[in-house]
C-alpha cells in the first residue's frame, strides 16, 4: 500500500525546500521516497524528481497557446492533468506498492480552497489505495501580525474542509521568525490556536472601527470549527524534520506499518481467532504508537527556546557539538590509516610462497 503527502501552501511557503529536505532525510534513514512535481510553472526543481508534470504540460505553453494569464493557465493545467490522470497513474505504478510519494502542488491557493480539480485528483489517488495526508505549509512570519495570523487560520481551515484529508498545518521557516520582531504571545498561543479574543485589541488598533464586528465574526468562525492547529518546521534542523515526520506518519497510518522483511517475534502464537483472553493486545500497541509524541522539538516550549528565547546560545552549543563530531571523525579516520599501515596487504608473491 503506497503512502504519500499532498504538499500544499501559498507561494514562498517553502514547499520545494521541504520536499528536498524530506528527500535528504529519508535517504539518510533508508526509507523509500519519491517526489512528484505537479507544478507546471516550476522549471527549476531543486530535488530529485521521480515524475515531472512538465513532461505532460507546462504553464508557459498554455499561456502562449490559449492566451491565459498565470492563474487561469494554472487552473487549466490542473484540469488537463485531471482529464489525463492515466498519465500520472501509469508512472505512479512504476514506483511500486511500497512507495512513499511527496506530491509538490502549485502555490495557487484556489486549488486547495475552491477549485475542484485538485480535490478530484486526490480522490483518484485514494482509489489507487494511496494513504495520503495534506501537509499545508504557512510561512511562520504571518503570526507576527494579528490580521495576517487570522487570514492564515481562515486559509488553513478552508483548505482542510475542501481537501477532506488527514491534515497537518505547519508553520514553516520558524527558524527565521525572530527576524520579524517580537511575538505578542508565546509560540504555543499560535500553534494551539488558543483564545483568539485576546487578538481583538490588536486587530481593532490596526483596522478602522467599522471592521470590529467582522473581526469578531471571523474569530468566532475559527473557534466554532475548532479544527486548526499548527506544527512547526525548520527544514535545516534534523530534530524538527524528524518530529514532523512522526506527526505525518501517525496521520497516514504509516506508523503501524512494520519495516520491510520484519517478522513476528519468536514464540508468537497466532490467536487472532481465539478467545479474547489469548488474543494479541493490539490496543496496547496502537495506543503506544498513537500516544503523545516524545523527543527533541516535540514540545512547543523547546521550539520557542531554540529559535526565539535562546537562539544564540543554542547556535553556539550546536557549533561545539559539530566540532566535536568532526574531531571524532578525523580521529577515527587517522586510526584506520594507522591500522592499515601496520598491517599492509600481503602481495600475491607472498601468497604463492
């Protein structure tokens, strides 16, 4: 059963950078991964691309042939891909049943909010037995402004309701957030979407008074659904990438997939059809896999300390750790050379003698 992610988000949110970082991480971990570029305007792909929509259609050709603008041309490309889905299906089958696929989606927000082509493409992928999750990237600097934060919440909510997938909203580039000034609240206020009425004064100060009722109506809409929350991401931070990977694995169900070639422990008895007292305790297994995440960057307070409160101290600490790791590598390499010099390989003549 193949698994995958629908990587969506507005332009500049870091979708391609995330795909490249995820490919590097999974390659280091030995996990299968393939990246599919579904952005017909992306002609500078930074990651190894297994399938590229430019082999089927490009935005430039559509604009020249039909006289469309960038947005209209992008919608046409998605409708064309939907009509020619068999092209994508054939190439996905070549990746195998155990594939893990990242679908890099164009940045036009209407594709994930009100246009139906992407939604129907996702439905067709589900019929191919893909277990998918939507990874919606939002630039973290939006939370530094109350009005932008509300707009990101509305965009995330609308995308969740439209795509109808297991959904993970992500504040990307959190490592750069300190460049945009101080936050009005701690980071957990924004990631957990706590009491938004605290933003009322800030919104009222930045907008004319006649918008006060509209502001509160939008806040009430978000809180009534109570669906939106955020994870954080710093692509260059290994711990951040691993934490987000664990969150996505739980959303897709990949966390319950045993590694390839693994077998049941020795002495395991198949009692799935036996009485309740002798059946395997799958409940304990599932609750352990789906329980609270523990590890580096799994607590939002650790993320705030790393990137906001004590960034300089953490940067200095990590540089010292990298220096120690480099010294250990050099010492190990020197030790290996010394051993080879002490025990040179015997020549073929010595072997004949």
